[in-house]
């Protein structure tokens, strides 16, 4: 589909030994800076054109993608996020559950709060499989998280999409949050593509594409 739609797909590989917590984006080994360097190198070498890339992710990749875009809203275009285990909400809970400061990141509350309007001012596509409604061994769990976001990926995605809409309205931004549950799909990127058409969502294939935009 990338070839048919004239898009270039860049798929960073954050291997587990070197990037054990890449999903946080702003982590000890700074996966956020690694992606910025990668995109800069690819543009310099002419592999991708100048301009702002779109960003998509599934599961842990969706966790990384939305946090990266929140940290660098001017470096990302459209977002497509599927089946994240948990989310950063536009609320005062401590990072990465919310925008609040932590002992190691005391300034996060200012950084993320300042970036929130710019983060919300884009199309954000949120997808999750209908059968992804039962916690599994990879679902992050703790009492505070479960109370705030729900216990399964469907509930968490639904609540997050709603929270973004509310936050956008609070900031007088017209929400462009496209949320859908994919029928017959569990926590499997293959099923979400073959049964739910997730590849079209990732590549924005159902809409008129700007030739200067690419997906990272």
C-alpha cells in the first residue's frame, strides 16, 4: 500500500537490549533524540524529502508516538495510534500517566502543558481491536492506572480519545480526533491490517495525500 500511495515508510527498530523503555520517548537512553537524529540523517541523505512527517505506531509504538508528538508537536504531522497499552492523559497526574512533574523530570509539567494546544491541533487517529478488551501479560497494570484509564486497551483508548476531545474544546481548538474500534481484531497488528484496514489508516490512504508529507 505504501508503494501504491507513493509514501515512504520509515520503521525505526528500538531493540529491547538497547532501548528497554523506548515507549516513554523521553527515557534514560532518549529514544526521542534518536528518532530526531534518524529523521535528520534521512533528510540529509535525500531518502525522505524536507517537511514534517506523519507518525504512526501500534502497541508500544503507539505509546512512543503520542508521547514523542507531545514533546515535539512542531516535528510531527498527522498521528495514527493503535492499541497502546496505556496513555499519557492531559491531566495533572505524574508523567507518563499525565502531565505532572516527577522527581527526575521536575519541569515536565511546564513542558507538556505548554505543548498541549499544539499537540492537539492536528488529526489524531486512534484505533483499537474490539477483541483487545481483556488484559494480557503485556498490559501494564497498577491500581492508580486502572482507576484512571481502565483495565483493558479498548477502555483506555476510548477514554483517551474522549479526554483529548475535551482538552481541545477547553483550549478552543476544533477537535480532529478520529476514533474507531476494529471489529474482529485482537492485539495483533496483522489482524488489524487484514481485518481492520489499519494499513490504510496508518498511511492516510483514504484521504488526499500531500506529496510533501511522509510517514515515519
